C-alpha cells in the first residue's frame, strides 16, 4: 500500500495505490511516500523518496514466520472442530494486565503469518472452562507448530424423578467448581458442556424447587450426570 508522504488535515495519510505483486514496478510523482507491505499479519512500513530521472529500488525484508495451531482432547483428535477456538494475543501486558488481541476465531491447522516474536496463545474447547494458555516464539522464515492438549471431558445433564428415568423439561442448570465459583449456566432437558477435568457441583432448578448433585470429570470423559428429584 502506497500512501502520501504527508498527513491530511484530519491526521490520516491518503492511500494512493494498492498492489498485490511480489515485485511491483510503479511510476510516482517526485516526493516522499509511505509504503506499507503486509504478508499475512506481518507488516512493515517505511518512508521512501522518489526523485526525477533517478530510478529507485526498494527492498522490504519482513521478519515473518508462520504459526500452525492444533488441539487434541486427552491426546486424541477433536472431531467437533467447530467447538474449538484459538486466540492470539501480544506477549506484553498493559498496566491492568490486559493483552492486545491480534487474531481471534482461528481454524486449526491453518498457517498464520506473523511478525517474528513471542505471542500468547489461548485455546478454548467448548463454551465453559476448558481453556489453556501458552506462549510461543515465532522465528523469521520458519513455521512453528504448536499443539495444545485439553484435559477435559464432555458431560450431559438431566433431571429425573428416578434413576434412569426420563428427563424433566423446563430445567435451569448451574454448574459450580470445587471452590464454589459458577462455571456455566444453561437451560433445557439435556444440556451438554465440555468441562475441564476436576470436581464439580450442579444445581437443577425446576419451578420453585431446586435439586443438587456432585460429579467428577476425568480427561476424555463422555458421561451422563443424573440429578434425582429428592
């Protein structure tokens, strides 16, 4: 992208041309320009000068590398990839401890091109608490393979009047971790959630009545948790 060398009255630089060749040749009026080259999310901006009867060659070296992210569940492949979400954040944090989000909703197995450096990766599987964070280093000219293994299991809930009975409709669910923090709230006869391995309590509310149960999730689980109306 080629911009005018001086900012407009509003402080923005006017975009003059956009080129998509690896080695473009272009004629420009004499003066200064800002040139931005982008390769994936890697980019570089430089000011150049163009002068009469003096052809110029400008080489842009982008310190870019590739990042390919994959995830597994209990060291087995994840078939429901639509439940998997990757986010890429900056390595540095502001005064509040927040990081700048660089990319979100990435698909597994796709190579992302980034400037070389350190990045903070967050992988989330499902809509609850199965989330893992790690840091990766991107080196120029290389593809970094980062595989993340989720320690989680799939749990389906149902409220029953007797063990093995039919699920009671119009039920609201609240899942708590061992420390009493709310992990997930949902509604329905058969809600299913992916939960990180650990101990939990669940509360099922039907009308004005509330029933409780406890359960444990192990890595790779696919289990049904029944809460009895006692």
